[in-house]
């Protein structure tokens, strides 16, 4: 039985070659780079101790640098197991979930017809390209020039122009000997029983050829030149060649740069892809004017294990991102996820690039949020959570969302992440956990080392703005004082252990120091009088490589005159200062909750009063970082200096 190229390609697309090979060999952990789809193993075709057998998901090929064995999915099985090619195809089709074709003489005719249709589409693409350079295409050339697309970019993407004519393309193809049925099968004309004479589907439009995963033109998209045209954008209809839910625009062209850069960007439309490419982001793809499908996500994961999904900075973009959250959950696997890049409000990639340049786009991509952050912020935006009933509702929604994850191990870790975030968000008081529980302490310390989840439930665009992120790079003075006071006066933690152990910090460095001090306290001798010393804490910090950072933070305290937290302060002043800072820290957390509510109000209603409220709360938070709140009204015992440091 002969199998069509399209059928074999679909198996290759759905089934990474690493999965086929990995069932027969053990990949070498040191040489393998799974995030880039590069795998190494000892060759199964000849004996060796050093891995020289390489397979690459991007190319769907394997090669042994020792014996020279090479091939694709099917050859691997036929060579290794000695089975026939049809047997290999049948087995891999079953694994990929692709139904085997029915042995039918008519299938050979359809395969031949499909190949002919691809030839017809190539002829149409060349015709549109030629028309763009004629006098009739001047308006289209001007449009592309105004969009910032150079002649080189136009040539790269084979952009063209469909004449304002009902039969220009149809006549051109007919003169080349293309049959009427072939033109219709390609979706190039509008026809039907109620249409006496078929006519060109695309008229007076800038044309964008849509290639398949092998770079062959299988469809077109057209952008209307006339402002009066109600259909601004138009795609080819579903045909034998084109099924839009299975296609990513620019997939073939983006495959190599995505591999080289170790990243792929999924934008919302083909104009976004072209604008990104023109700005140097040649690893971008896009669905065909519709929401991402599960099939398209499989293609994205073939390019990279953690694609960046880029959405416009408006309500429609946010809704599209939230739909994508639910769509990707069943397909998550260990090491395979997505990130979300939300553009500034009211902008798409083309707008941002033209207004602010490539650096602004790069900053958006670098700030792409993990899936867990998007799930968390989506559910928190749904309303206030001040009552037990509302909190229970939030918890129920979050767990219902992550339970949709197909892989058991990934689902388990998401459930744990949601549990930790709920605990942090609502506070430890709402959870039954024995005071001083070692396992609970370890979980909290691990979260602090990672920086911990934030308190603000604003939209992704707002969270990426300078308003909310303004001071995220520097540790707040209050957090620094709370931790370093205990570093220099460990007895404070003994006197206020529950308060100190329950602290949560926004800054990762402060969280790491806090966790280290807790570990040092937990490892002290059981003798109640044998408390951990300042020197022991300092040594623990040195062991973790935090000594220089602590010294820098001490200098920060001295420069700002926060004398109660310094080593030379009397213990009475140090503990009084710590308690005052602790109260202010709790107040800061309260303001963060208000900031969350203000951000939600602004997301629901973009009014001036809501924006003013958000700015006021942020300003109050920033004022709370000042040193005056820490030093005013504290003790006057012998540890206080006569002047500020």
C-alpha cells in the first residue's frame, strides 16, 4: 500500500522523533538538551560507550556519528526491529492517533490531485507577486511601505496583490491549462449552484501566501485595500490542502530560528508575524485569524517546549489569553508549558514596534508570565475575596482549573502551587498547621527562596507597567531592617519567633536571607539557653554565598540612618525597632490587598477615579518605604548614635 506524503507528514508532525527513539534507548542527561529538542544516546545500531547517536525533533531525523546510521521515524523502526515499512507506519500512526487510510484505488487519484493543486497554488502565488509590481499594484505597494515593510521583507513572505477584477486570476490560470475544477478545489474562486459564473475570491487585496510545514503554498489571506469593504481580512476557505485549525502561519520559516534562539513566539495574526520578522524576531508564528487550537499547540511545542503566547493589550487580547489558558492545560507535560506576553494597553506587536522599537518588544517578551501566574491572576480578577464564602469560591475555581491538566505529575505540582498561593494570599491563620511544623516551614522557606507569589491581582498589562513594578528591583528598607535586625540580633527571633517565622517578603534576596536565618534557628541545640549566636548566623549566610549581599544591605541601612537594625544597637532598641517595623509591614500587606482591589476596579471600569485611587495607594506604599517611619519615635537607650550614619 502506498501512503501519501500528507499522511506520513501528519504522523511526523504529531509524534516527535525523540519519543520514538526514546522508547528504545536511554538518552544521555549531560549531552541532551530537551528544551531545544536535541537528544543524545549510545547508538542502538552498534555497540559504544560514549553517546554519538543524535536525534533532533525540529528536523524529525536521527544520525549516528559513529556508524553513520540515519533516517526518520519509520526507518528507525524498520532498521532496528526489522519490521516492514507498512508495519512501522501502522504502529506509529496508532501512537500518533492518526487513522490509517483505507486501501482505495481512488486514494491514489486524490493524492495525485492534491499534488496538482499545490502546483496551482504556486502559480497563483507567483501571479499575485507579479501584480504587486505593476502599475495596478501601486496602491498596495504604498500600503506595505507605510506599514514599514521593506522590499526584502515583501519578497521573503512573497506578498502580492489581487487585481480589482472578477476574473483576472481565473483567466490567468485557465490560459495556463488549469482546469475549472482545480481552480475551484483550491478555493481561488467563488462558485456554486446559485452562481452562474464563478469569479475570483480575492479582489483588490494585498495577498499573503500561507505555506504548510514544508513551505508549500496551500492557502491565501487577503487584506482589503478599500475602506468600504466590510470584510477587511479574508482567508481561503477550507480545502483539500488547507485546514486552518492545523496550520500556523510562518511555521516552516520560523523552525530554524526558533531552534537557534531556543524560543518561539505565537502572535495573534500574520501581520504581527511579518512585523516581528522585520524587527529581527524571525522566530514568530500565528494562527489563521482564530484562537489557538490544540493541534496548533502541538506544532508550537515541536518548535520549543515553552512557547511565548503574545496577546494584544486590550480586552479582546486578555480574553484570548484566558481562553488559551484552558486550551493548553490538557496538553501540559513535564518540561512542557507556555508563557504569556501581554502587550501594553491598546497595542499589538506592529503598533509597539513602530512606536517604541525592538527593545520595547524584547522587554515585553522577557517579562512573559508563566502559566501559573496567568491562572492565578485570572481567578483573582473575578471579584473581591474578603468573606469566607468568596474565598472558598476562589479556591474551588482554582482547583477546578488545574484539575484539567492531563499529566498526573504536572497536575500534582500545580495543585501544590495553588495551595501555597492561597496560604500566602489569605494568610497562615486560615490554615490548620501546627506551629513550628518542620514540613510547613520548609515549604514556606522554599517559596521565599523563589521570591514567593505577589499580593497584587491586577491585569497582566498592569502588572507589567512601571506603576506596579517601579520599585521591584530594590529591597524595601522595611524588609531589609526586619531581616537584618535578626541577623545581627538573633535573640529577636527567639523573643518574637512566631511573628518572624510567619513573615512573607516580596523581594527574593530578603526571602533567601530570611529562610537562611530560620534554618540556622531550627538547627540550634535543644537546650533552651543555648541560642544561636550572631557568628553562627553569619557563617550560615556565608555558606550560602550571601555574605556580600548582607554587607551591602548593612551599608544601605547605615546610609539611611536605620540605626536600630545595626549590630551596635542595644538589644532593647533593636527589638523595639523590630516590633515597630513588623507593624508597618503588616500595614503594607493591607495596602497591597487594597491595591489588588483597586487594580480589579480599574480593570472592570477604566474611569479616572479608579485610576486615581490606584495611584494614591501606590504612592502610599512607596511612602511607607521611607526611613522616617522606621526611626521616628524609637527608643533612646545607649545603642542610639548621636547623629545619623
